[in-house]
C-alpha cells in the first residue's frame, strides 16, 4: 500500500512540474504589443472581448491597450481640407 501512495505522489509531482515548465516556456514566447486607441468607443468592443477571452494569449501576443490623445484641432482642419 505504501508503494502505491509513493508512486502516485511521484506521478503527481512530475505532472505538476511538467505543467509549470510548459507554462513558463509559453509565457516567455509572448510578443509585447501596444495598441493605441483615441477614445473608448463601442467600435473597440471586439478587441476587448478578444482580450478577455484570451484569444491574443493563444496566439502568443501580450496585448496592452492604451488610450492616447486624439487629433489636434489644427490637424483636424488640415485633414478636412485635404478631402474637399
């Protein structure tokens, strides 16, 4: 009976060690990506859902979503004139 308990304990320890080794190897291969958005909008909802569901991590991407300032007033006027 004692041999069975020792064998099972060693087996569980090996499985746990293998899991941690595989997990650490995957996390070190992540590519860091910063995604800038100019405003919080409903149009960005799919990227938030994908991040929360872990789709980026499955593909090896460590995504950081940052909020940036929008276009300056003068730049916006220039862009409008270009499309007239």
